[in-house]
C-alpha cells in the first residue's frame, strides 16, 4: 500500500484513529490533550466531527494546522 508521510514519532495510521473515534458513539466533539501533529483531529474532521487538540510543541501545532487547512486530506 501507499506509505503515509510521518509528521510525528508516535503517529498512528488514519484508519486506526477513525476506528477508535467510531467507538465513541455519537460524541460530536473530540478532545485530544496530546495532539502531536493532529492525526486524531484529521480523523474527526473526516468523520464530520469537531475536535479540540492540545499540544506543547509549537512545531506540531503548526503541522496540525496545515493538515487541517487542506481541502483534501490523505
């Protein structure tokens, strides 16, 4: 399969994150207090949910913002 670009050392595959979010029932707002490069937020966006991310490292916040601003996410 196509190898996904890695933006963070502990980045999880997008299908795994979307599967985890599907386990949250009808929760419409997802909180990720350890956002990293925003993978959970991307998964939430793909599922039509809102998300809040918290991250200490500014470089990862910038990556997450860029990923979420993309019209088409990988």
